[in-house]
C-alpha cells in the first residue's frame, strides 16, 4: 500500500484507500445521512423549498465525484417529490448508477419513518408498501435494513413487520435513558429480537440499538466553538441564504486543524466501540436537515478520513464511508452468538426523570381520530374497488382515474404515520397540512364509492355523482351499507334524518328493525338506528320512507333528571329506571355468569406547570403532572332515552350547579337485539362516546374507570393493534404517574383471577393503572409553556378543540372476553360504510373467512412492476415502464390469535383461496409474497443470526404455496399473496 498525501488534491474521482484493519484495530463505518422529517415544524412544501430538494440534488452530484463516497436515503416522500418534480434526466440516470454500484442505499424504504407507539399495524404496512412499491418499480431494489432512529420508543410489532418485509437487520435508537445506559455498560445494545411470541424464531431479527449519541454526529469540538462535522451548517427557513452562508458551519479542514479533528473523531469512535462486542463501529455522520450542500460536506470529510487512514497505526482506527448494509455485513461475518430478546417492547420512553415521553400518546386527539377514520375508509374503498373491477370488467368508470383517487388517500394515510404526524408532536400549520391531505383523500374515496354504486346500477351519469350523497329531502332515501370486513356482521348503523315519523325497509319490502330518537348533538335532527345484517365484503340496501301513519320504527322515549350537586357524593335516586339488556345491567352485571362488578367512572384532570422556572413542564411530547388528578365537575345532569333496540344514557358535567355550558359529556349506549338475529357482539359491548373540551390551559383530561377487581395495578395494552403487552406498575423516585402511562392503540384491559374488563378505542390514547382495579385513559390535552425551544417551534399544544372519542367496554370471563375483543377490535376499527342516495339496488358477492382470521388487505395496488424479479430488472434497464396493473389483486390474511390464547381459535386455519375468492372470479394463479409484495417468498433468504438456542448461522428458509391454492395460516401470521383471475 503506497503512502497517501496529507491533503489530497481536488481530483475527487480517486478512491480513498482504506488499509486493512490490523489485529485489534477498530474499523469505523461512516454512514452519511440526512434526517428529513416529513412534517414536524415545517410543512412538506416548506422543507422541499428550504433544503430537502437540495439534499438529493447535491448528494447525487457529489457521490458521482468519488467512488468511495456513500449515502443512505430513508423516507421516500421527499425523494419521490424530488424524483417527480426536481430531478433531471441526468440525475435519474446517476441515481440508477449509484444504486447499482452500492454508493447510494435506501434503508427502511417506507413513505415515512413511522411512529411506533400510536400507529396501527395496518397503517405501518401501508406506508411501508407505498415506499417499497415505488422503489421496486422504479429501480428494482428492495430495502433490507431499517434505520428507525427517531420514533419515541420502540414497539415489538415493528421488528416483526420488518422481518416479514424481508429485512436482515433492524436499527433503533430512542429507548429509556436508564435502560440504554445499562445496556451500554454491559455491551447488550445488539441482540436478536423475537418480537412476536407466536412467530418467535421464524420472524426474529437482529437489532442494533444506537448508543447515547444516537443518530447525530457528536457536535462538540475541543478546538472550536462551532459544531463539528457539519460543514454545511444548519438549514435556514423559509429561503436558503443567497450567499450560501448558513448558521454554525463547522470549521473547514485545513493543515492546521486536521490533526485535532482526527483526534476528536477517533476519540468518539473508541468511546463507542467500548459499548459493543465487535471491532466494527457504526459512526453516523449527519443529523436533522443535513447534506443540503453535500459538496462542502464530502470535500472536508474526504480529507479527514484519508488522514486517519494514513495514521491508522497511530490512531488504532481505520475509517471508511459505508452504508447500513456494509456495517451489518461486517457484524454478521463475525459469526458471534447473540442473546435473544423476547417480545417485550421499549415503551414508554424517557430521556430524564421528569421527561417521560408519554403525553404524545394523546396529543392532538382530533388528528388521531381523523387519521384512523381515513385508514378505515381506505380499507373499505380498496376492497370495494377491487370487487368492482373484478365483477364489472366492461365498466364505464375510468380505472386509472379511480386508482388516483385511492392513491390520494394512500398517500395521506401513509404520510400521517410519520413519527411527528399522528403523534401530535407537530406545529399547528403542519397539523393542518396532515388534516387537509386526509380530508382531500377521504373526499376522493367517498366520491369514488358513490360513483361505483351509480355505475353498478347503470344509472345516468351527469358528471357530479357526489352531490346527491347527502340528500335530505322528504322523498325516499336509499341507504347503501357496505360491510368492509370478511365476516358476516349484525350491527347498528346511524342515519341522521329530519323527521321523527320514518319507516325502514329492506330490498324485498320487509320492515327492518329500527329506532328513532332525538339527537343529543342537534335539536333539528333525529338519530335513526337501523339494525343491519350483512355478509362479508358485501353491500345491502335499505329504504327509509316517511311512515304515512303506518309505523314500524321504535320510538326512543326520553326521561330527564334534574341537575344534581356532584360534591355531595353519589346517591341512588329512587326514580332511576334500570338500564338492562341480555348481557349487562347497569350497575354492571355479567348476566351470563351473574358476576357483578362494581364500576364507577369519572372525569378528572391533571394540572401541569407552564413555567420552566417553577419545575418540569408538559408539552406535545412530555407528560409531567404537578400532582394527582382532580375531579372536574361539581354538577351533573342526566337524560335516559329508553328504546326497544337502544337505550342511551346521556350525562352532562358542569363546573358548578348554575353553569350554562357543560365541559364534559358522556353518552352510554346499550343495545338490545331482537330474536332471530345474531347479536353476540352487539349485546356484549357497552358503547361510550365522550365530548371533552375546550379545556382550560395546562389541563390534561382523563376518564378513570374504577372497579372492585383485584388487579394489583397490572395493566395490559396492545402494541399497534397486533399483540398484547403486560404493563406492571413501576415505582420511580420521580414522575411515577407519567412513567406508568402506555400507548393504547386499540385495546387495554385489567383483570383478576376470573374477570376481565376491556376497553376498545377507535383512536390512540395514553392509558395507565394508577390504582388497584383502576384503568384511566387520557382523552385530551391543552398546554402552554414558556420553554424557549417549544415557543420557537410552536410546539406548546394550545389545543382548544372539542374531541369526541368512542370506546367499547366489554366485561366477562377471561376466556369469553378473549374471543369477544379480538373480533370487536376489527368491528370497531372497520365499521360499515353508509352512503345515502336516491338510487336502486346494489349487488356484491360475499367473501367470508373464519372468525380467527382477518382479511387485512384486499386491494388492487396498481403497481407497474413485474412480479418476476429478472423480468423487472430487465425492464428497468431497457427503460420499459408498464401501465398500472389492474389484474393483480393484493391479498393479506392475518391470524388474530396468539399460540395458546384460546383452545379452538388459536389453532392453525386452512383456507382454500380459490373458494374464498370465488365471488371475484375464477382464480388463475397465486403467488406468495413478502409483506410489502416486492419479494417472491420462495426467493427471499433472510440472514440468520447465531443464538444459543440456534447455533447454526446462514439464511432463513422460505416455504412454498400449495398448487391447489390451499394455505394454512398459523397464529399471528400475516400471509401476503398476489392473486390473478381468469379473464371474464
């Protein structure tokens, strides 16, 4: 190896020469990256203008100037916008070359870096599939490593999702500060994570936890008062400076300072090396909004790396530009035996004793609710469109236009999964960006579904099919109800009507059980509850007509009670009438077991500090209460609406006995199902809807449910709607209440030896068990503080909105509630879609799976890639871009149960796909794919990492699909297929 000059010339086309590491010498992998938040303080458009577009333009141009240079790209949203609107043909050609030569690497590859605490697994998969689909059809590449460095805590679901997507290794950073310190000390930051207890070894993944420096380059230099290694400085908003001078630009590397620069870098490398088991050190180079001027970045780092390598014997370190795959390949090659981590997650996350990042579980509850409703609507719209395309091949609807309508909502739902999106940790203008995109996408999909219904009836088209969807005239109304679940359902849908004298009929003219009552929210309308029975993935039509004297609809009768002083204690009024159905009586009794549970609910508020000089503060992220929660109402008013089908208890809570407006409201509904209907799920749930707000400033609102169950403060919550985590109460020196809050995405429950009380939610919340037999859910937050950082970025969460969350309560034995909550989770998440219009019948063929399976996806993605990898790569090289593929149907089937959870429903299930999908046509072929669709499962060979339980190292094996299209789905599996049908 020849000598290397101290300062290399400006000819950057030469490779840096990296000497082979001597025995015992450290090897540092310098991974260049830019952390680009899709939406946090600034909107996507502001970020693209200020710096994001420049990142990709300048990085691509600079990588071409030196074969040694490398860079990783993470989220796809900014890259796709750059690719479509900024990149020149030359840039695009260069990207293809850089990917082929390994200088540019896409890691994660999703639309965003999703949050892990409050996102639903369906939406995690969606955003990952959106990004992977783009990368595969554009470049023929498939990301195989994660870089999940910024989500606020790590879920056990994410490693399973990434393993199913074909990843070889997973990388995280933000875990509890004291746990990270302990893991660093004991060199336990790397392990094999078996995120799912049921899938265990089959979907385990090697996981690397970043050390205390996380994903940013250490910025302190002993010889400079500027940040180190950020030679391009920090991004400026709203416009890049015209003179190219940015704040806090690091000192350029010169003959004078190159040695101290090298000493600082080597010292940090060695410090980090002490926390890991191998001599290979991952050294992230970059941070938020970096590399918008890649030229100055690489030109300085080239000099520094070259100098360290020239003096490697002196420093004991060699350095090289690297991608994430370079680093993990080096670690994998060491052939070490790694410890196994079980399915325990890394939640909650704290950075200091009084900085518990548990507030964001509830922040911006309205956004959380809209994001989930959008996801549910998209789920319904995808399967509805799929059935339409399959059953109406000669339709007049433009399929490409319809696909664009679906894609607008796919983009919006994917985008909001960002770790500063659905978390509620963004600035108000970014929140508005997310909301606008979601509402636009929802409008498009509602319009599309109405258009498809019109077309299925061969109705006359007038170019404006959506204008009639919400008609409220006195003529007959046709209510089309679509069941998006692949189960037969019996439930109620609610329609707002302007008259109290209405009847409801089915398509054959038979009376349909229904109940009408005054609306709690409006004095000018009525709520019409219609009992519907619908097969899986099917539509049904109901006709709502004026009664004209012949009434079939039940009338809800209201009994109002005077406002009571709540400060005098709870007393049973002698005139209160019993509220009862076949399953519960309030005060709550499980009538199947005669088990009575004493249950009380009350609204309380945590008061929090807003002055940083007086103590810890709460903000978008943090929860730091001053003391225990206190009751909020001093007077309560109640109305009970009794009916043959629905009984509704309306409670209004006031700040005092004479207050004009209530601050909280609770609507509790109990359903009674007539004979001849399958009312199991309806009967066993108590539905509650709340109205909370506007709150006073620096208040955090909770609903506390207290029972006589002996629970020992042991709480159970779900990870992303996929699996359950046990949450024992832990005592800390400081901030115990906040550090015992956990994310509840769909489910939380408490139990004793015999009985379980389950709460199901339609949006994410924070939840805790602060006392024996108690479960409290945070409903809303309104905060302001004078922390300068929060003020600078408008992150104080002064949220004056009124929120309307919905919960289902399920009470019963453990075995009974296990069955009930698994199916009820999906029933709440995917409630029927109701479309009102003046239109005749609509027909669809049912698709139904057993109760322990869930059709997680049924869609036509429209991807333009070939599922044959060789063909796809060839097409890209020939620059042959096909049209959207409407013949390929994406099907995902998920087993809902864990191994051993239920003696019957936890068994593997065998499904004949041909029989299952016969309503869509005759199945021609089926391909099993990786979770995001880009891998043929038969060619997917994930790395296997040695553990004490499995000492052999190599690649994990895949499996084949039956030629008869019969598949067996085991507990917690998610199996993904491309299905092709015979032409009709």
